[in-house]
């Protein structure tokens, strides 16, 4: 679009100079379209009965020209009454008692460089910081939007030529205290405050405006336990806390358990409750340790997990005592104590059709005989634990969850279900190029990754990657050919019944993962696969490679179609095994169409 330039003599020069000073040399991207409506300054000037005091502030701070120029802004505009109340609360008698610099900070804290109508307000922080460099927070009280838990929006969505105005009934005041000071000032947090000082993290959470701080540490999050919560765990003072956790006697030592305990309660980035819910994981200051998060009804839970089939109850954040704003972040309170979970590395046998998110999305279709459900609905995956490269393929509806449960020798599936995927490498195939899955929790360590599938002659060639696009991305070396059977190991179907067959296949990176007719378990159930002959080779476990898991967490595994001409509506993905790399047992247990039936190596 062609720019329209207007020359207004010296006034234009003055505006340019004021603009340069105000944005502190940051590049501004201006809208290149305008309308006939007044800009923000014009609206304020035209309504003196509500905003005469705010107008005076704009001109005193030399920001009237800035907010009168073309751009994209949102102004939270306190009315005259609220500014009068603010003046009195500051112990002043009029605006003349404030310096121009103070009034400039006033304006900066009320302006966001973005156009924000109320439809973009959520129960959380506004994603774009104010010109003051700090975030505002919005929520809803009695049907009205509120800003920073103090100012109600009394008139919203006043559209101007360069943005929006929202009238508020209180002046917005930046939080006066840092996170460290906010915690220290609350007598209910005295034990945690002492722990901050003992471990050195008080300095980490302390901040003075005007000081230079690394961008990643400018805003932080602290989750604290009150003295009463500590008391429920038999901790009545800091000495009790130190005695429980400090095994070295030096809490400033990063190897000390008390240092790790406190670090586990802190994270970079100022995360409000909304951010915590949506993230599902908090990366803490304890090296390579995370907190899992989830929303259960209205409850926000930390580390409330199922690990290796065992439910581990977590801690709940207290909503009314959370989202406490500080000058450098946000504070939350937990209703229970929580600490780093010490877990031992163990094999994870991931049935890809049974992630918690997918099971919830499937509803009655999950585990139902001949149950089928599309994995994409209304233009999106039905569960957050699965993802695809694009959602507009002609064949996208052919990607399905299926449950058979049949006791068949041909293609039985672990626990009776599978993901039936449409995948192809060719650009014109109109099929997925890749799909990805969120894993169960993997304890940090090295794992061999086995892709378990039912062979199909038209199956694609797939490259497996771990945490694609992240700093710890790993591309596994072995291409998985979904059209290959166990005979690709060099062992023929006729010889698969030999006692040496399993070891011969394992040496070439192949294994059986479904129980055979010679496998019995403690429940008296017998496997369904033949040990040799027809169909003995079509249930395939293929070693994709070894991964290094640096952080105990749920991660992403992606399978990408590469090379070849294979394109199939029938890519039958059943399981992914993550087995510790130094575990000598890679062949067992084996699985059965009956859910939960496991078969261990015969003794």
C-alpha cells in the first residue's frame, strides 16, 4: 500500500524527536492504513469531562504527539476521578507535584504497543508488555474486566485511528516490590524466605528497576509453600527444613538437596496461572528438572501424574493466593509441599493408542469392539498428544484409531488397538509427510527406541526423530520400513521357530513384540502369533536407534516419510518401546490383544 506523507512543519519535527526519545531507539512498525477517526490523543482531548487530567499528563510527559501519530496502541485510560484519587494516595496535592519523568512512566505503564480489543483479554497476562517494560494482567469480576486486580474497565473498546482505549476506574501502579521482597514481606512465607536467603536465590529474585538484567531472567516465577503447609509436613521453622533437605550442610552448593528444593520452585519467564495450565510443563531452575502441570476441573495441579502405570497425586495451586504480581515476575502458592521426584530409569512400553489425552478424546470408542474414530476432527487433532505436518490433505480423514481385539494369527495388536495412518513421502501423495506423538514420562538416561508395527506391503519408509526442532533434537539412524517383515533380519519364516531365531533377529535390530503360541503368562493366557510359517513375521519390532533423554519429562517422537515410492492408507503403528540402552533384556515382555496381558521371558 502506498504511504501518504503529510508535512506539518515544525510540529512534525517535534513529534519525530519525541517519538525517538520515547521508544528508546527501538524500531517501530507503523500501520500503513488510516481512517478518518481521531487518534488516541484526539479522543482524550475531545472528552475533557472524563480525561482532562489524563490529557494534562500526556502533554506534560511529551507523549501526546506519540499517541496522536499513526501506529498500533492500546491505552488503559484512568478517568479524572481515579487520577485525583491516585494523586492523594501518593501524598500529593496536584499533578504539578510530579516530575515530567514520573508522568512519562505513568503513561508508559498504561500503554501497550498493540491493538487490543477486549476479545483478546484472558484470565492472565496481556501477551505484549507495556511501554514500561512490564506486563499487565486481566481477569473478570462480576462480569466486568479487571486490570491488575485493581482497576475495573468501565468503558471498553473505544476504537481510534491508531488503536483502542479502555477506560478504567483506578490508576495502574507498577508492583513496588520484587519477587524476593514480595515473599519476604509476607509473614506466612517466612520459612521459604529464609530458604531463599540461605541458598542464594533471594538475590536471583531481587530486582531494582533501572538495572540491567539478562532478558531470560527479567521475569521469573516462584511457587511457594506457606508456613502452615510446611507444618503439615512436620517442618516448623527453617532449621527443620534445612535438616530435612541439606545433606551437605552448605545450602549454597548446587549439589545440596536444599538448593535443589528451592531451585525446583523457581523458573524463568513470568508465568501466570493461564500460562502454567497451557504449558503442561514448567522448566525449573533445578538443572534438567521439570514440574508437570494440568487442569483437572477447576483445579490446577502440579506433578499429578501417572508414571509407569502408577498414579502419583500432586500439589494444587491456590487460585486466590496466586497470580501475585511483582516487579520481576509472578508468585503462586501451593496447597501442599512438592519436591523433585527421584525416579529410576525403566523400560516404557508405549501403546500409541492409549495416551491419556487420546483416551479422553476417544470416549466410548476407546476399547470398544470394532471401535473406530478419526484422529482429526473440525480441522484439528482430537488430542494434544498427537500432531501432523498438515491438516488439509485429501486423505486426512483416513487417519484413524482402530480397536479390533481379535485373537488372530495374522495381524494382532497389543491391547487390541492401533493407529491406522495415511503416510507418503511423495510431494503429490496427498498423505501425511510426518506425524508425531507425545511420549509417556521418560526418566533421563539413554534408551533404545523400538518401533512396533504390523507389516503392510505398501507401508512407507520412516525416519524417526526425538524432540524435533528443539535444542536436544536427535535423528535416529535406522530407517523403519513399514513394508518389511521380520524376514528383513535374515531369518526366514521357516526358521523363526528355532531357539536361536530371537537372538539372530535381535542382532540385526529386529524383534517379535507380540506373544507367540509358545508363550504363556501367569494368568494362563497363551499368545496368538505363530512361531513360524505364514504370518509369523508380520508383527515387527524395529530398532530405530538410541536416544539420550536429558530431562525427565514427556517428549516428542516424530516419524517422517522419507524416500521411496511407498504411500499407504494402511500404516499400522502399534507401539513404541523405550528400553534403557544398557538393559540386556530387549526382547521381553511380549504383548497380547487382551489389554494388560504381559508375557515375560520363560525361566
